[in-house]
C-alpha cells in the first residue's frame, strides 16, 4: 500500500534556525549559493555560527534556545523509513481498538533491512563528501562551540579574519575586572595570537564598557589575609596588562560606554580605539585609594601631556568621548545609532590587509616602547602591593565603597 494514496499526511515541524537574520554587517549565504551537500547540512552548523538578531529584539522560544546553543530536537511526527512501505507497515500506522500502536512490531520486523540501508547511505555520503573542498565554517563552528563552554565572563566569536572578544561578566557587575575575568581575556588573546586571526576586536555587551577593578571581590578577600590577597591581585593585574603589551597582532577597541580605571588605562596599550558618542573615560585612582595601573603612569603623559594626565590620574577628571578624542586617547567617535555598523565596516577593511604587514607594522610602532611599558607595569604592581597591603589603603577602599552605597 502506498502512503501517498492512503490519505495519511506526514507533518514535519519547521526548524526555527532558518528564521534567523544577519547582523553586524555579516550576511548569511543564500541557499542558492550553496551546493546540494551544504544545503543538507545547513541545520547541522552550530548555532553560534549563524548570525544573531540585533540586541533587544524579541525572540521566540525556539530561537531563544538556538541562540543559547541548545537547539530543540526536531522529529517528524511519523518516522521516515528508508525502505519501501509495505502493506504491513502502512496498516501498522493505524491505532488498534485498544488505543495502542502496532508500529513498533512492524519496525522490528523490518529492522534488519533498515539498518543495512542506513549504513549504506552513510557510507555513500562519506565517499561523496571526501572529494569536496574543506568548508572553513565547520572548523569555526567547532571553535565557537568550544568557546561557549570554556568562558563564563566573556564571549568569543571567531569571525572571518579576526577574533571578537566581548566583555559580558557574570561574576561581577558592569563588566568590572577580577582575576577570573582577566584570566579569560588572557586565554582568548593567547588563542587569537596562535590562530589565523589577523586582528582582535575588543568590545563589551551592554551599555558599559568596563568599570575597572571589581573592588567588592577584592575587599571580601582582603579581610582574610591582606598582604597575601593584595599580592595576588597586583600580580593578576601585572599579568593581564603584560598580555596586552606582548600581543603582536593589532588590537582594536570599540568603547560602547563608560570606561573607568583599568578599563580606561589599557586603551593606550591597544592600537585603535573607536568610541561611542555616549562613552566617557575616567581614572579616579585617588578616590579608589590606589595608585595608577595599566601603565597609565607612562602612557597618559605621553599621549595627552603631563598636565592633562595629572588631572585625570590625581583628581579623576571625567573626559567625554569628544574630549578623549581631542587628547589622543580615542581615534574616532561615532554616533550611537550607527556605532556597530561603523565599527564593522572598518574592521572588514582592515582584515583585507596582509596579516604579515599588519603584524610587522605594529612591531615597528610598539617595539621601541615595549621595554618602557614592561618596566612601568612592574613598578605600578609593586606600588599597588604596598598600598593595598597597608591599613590606610584598605580604609580608603572601604570609604569609597561606602560612598557608592550611600549614593545608590
């Protein structure tokens, strides 16, 4: 008996993965541009590779699971058998008088033929795919999936020609930095240094770029052993900053919001800084009860002059995006509504350049000052240990946090 003549309709739910749209200037290839095998594998690509909807867009239940990397399982309502449908199997699809299906019995009867057919089809698919060129998207999908499980406080996306690192901290508020966050950023940078990325784009999720050190995390541990914990935190900052100093590929920063403390002081260690019009920059170290970090004691005077640097480092003057651009801390300022598009257009232009040219050009600019940066980083770390290890330093941090609580 032929199922097409029996009147039985087989319904297959529509996959939510195909309803996604592209964002950030990256468009998915249309189905017409893919060969037959790639079309068959469209749903097998990891969800992280598929472009996501813009931030703030409402997602359906299926799309939300797909974005989180947990695709809903999609099964046809009636199993599709790779063997000819006989009268026995067709009649087994009906329900008997007791309300139980006899389909399982028919499936067991034809089990041997089904297994043989599936194995043959799988072997034929492998033989056909063996002659096909390697699809880089498959490699990227594996890398994307690994990064989704490896990192908790950052998001790493391996794009075409560059690595995109986004601060999205879950162990701290407002993308502030503690040793765990800093280690994850270092790990992502080390991975990007070893792979085929031509550059790294550093940005953040949300309306804040980075609020500097996580003082709540720090003070909780200072109460146990002040000297030991201050040494651990200072060493974590030194290693974090040193990773930026030693990184050979260009680092592009997209500052989408406030950059405070260490979040602002690492910007001169990067190569290009683009800022949102709503972003602002501040290093109120004396208010925090600490000394400068991130080599800002060296880079700020060189960039903006001694007077302006002292005003930022001592009195914590807040710079708008336009003021920071005028002083040389920021390369360009873009309008908030088109900030992401402006950044991605320029990133696409940069990744068309030769990777060796980019790396050697950065080396020519940075190598002369690398020794000075390393020396400044070491000195700043030693001073931080001294201040944080003292009772006065801890009192200053507690007073700062108390003021913040009172303001809130």
